[in-house]
């Protein structure tokens, strides 16, 4: 089946954007132009009748800048405090920009511990369903202010795959700072071959993903994206990694153009989200 056919009719989509795609590379401040373009595209997808969920990183990055930190602090309470500041500011920015398009957004902060509980998962799903029915765009992040190392999702690539599985999305798109998956790290090996489509996530592929994207802003490297792909595709959801530098890539993905790397869904009948939540 070609991509056009495969993507036709995809209606419930989860879009994840990382901190490095939302901030300026050299200053670390929010890239308003980028946030505006993202909001515009997502609102336009809503206008086409799609249900859209945004998983956005940036709490830590925005918090650090707001409070004048140059590097990444190590101490957990400091990180959590900065995320609390940054998340509020990030949402304020989103709310302001989305409202220019008359689009209501909602904030959903998730924790791994609540996702491990079947009742909470069901509640979360009902809330998402209701918001989507209301035409709202839920904006999701990890609740970084309470998550500690032992109980965190860790990165939003994984979190977005969990969200996609919980709400039975049709498609997950990761807007990254790289075009997709390469056989080697293209930053160190310019001859690295690009992989447009992945049918099966093999051990070899997982090994290949071990080198990260090299971003110092976000937390999810390629290996986190491959874990996310595994969860999403096992849950029966196609996943695409594409470059978020041009958020209009989202249109191209949905039009079935050959952009990014497509990981093909292959619903595993034994799929059990709990297993993934506890294993990774
Ligand atoms: N939740 C983190 C934040 O908003 C980001 C995690 C990630 O970069 O994947 O700062």
C-alpha cells in the first residue's frame, strides 16, 4: 500500500514537538515564529476536521531561560522548580497564540504512576475523548514538577507513544531536529544512508539508534524514538519521525508524501501497555 492510500482518512493524530524544535539554537529562548507556525498548522488541521493532540516539551528549557540558568542544573528540586515556571509560561504562550485562531487548548500533565493504574488510564482516555469532542487541542507534557527519576516517562517521545496508545490515535508524528532515521549519525557521518520506512523494529535497529540526536536541549535521542516507535506500532499506530524545523512537514506527512521515516503499524494482538510502561 502506498503512503497516500495508507494516510487517507487518518483523523486522530498526536503530534510531538521537542524543545530543540521550539527554541533558538544559540540563545535557547523560545522561537515564537516556530510556535506560531506550529499553532497555525495544527489549527488548520482542526479546520480540516481532524482531532489533534499536541505533546510539547519545553517546560525545562523555558524555565531555565526565565530564571537565568545557563546550563542544566543537576539538582532535582531545582529542575522541578524550573519546570513549574517554564510549563506555566509555555502554556501562556500557546494559549495566546492558539487563541488568535480561535482555538481552545487544554493542558494535560501526565505522570507514569497514574498511567500504571487502569482506572486512571480510563479516566485520562475519557478526558481526552471529551476534549477532542469539544474541538479542543489538548497540550500534553510530563508532570515534571513531581516526576523523579524512578517514576518518570523520561522523555516525551515515549510519552507521546503512550498518549497515542491510550487514545487509540491513527497516527503519531514526532517533529524532531533530524529528518528521520539514518543508518548512522549523519552529523558525524555525512554518508549515512536515510531509512524512509521501517517495517519491523529489529534489535539491530535498536542498536543503531543508540547514538542520540546530539541535541543539548531536549532529552529524547534516536533510541528513545525507536522505543516510542515500538510502542506505537505494536499498539497498531503508524508513526513518522520528520524534521520539525519546517512544521509544514506535517501537511506533507498527512498527504502521504515521502518525508521522514515511517514506522509501519503492525498491531500486536498481545499488546499490553502496562508491559511497556514497566519495561521502559
Ligand atoms: N518534559 C520535559 C520538558 O518539558 C521534556 C522532556 C523531553 O525533552 O523529552 O522540559
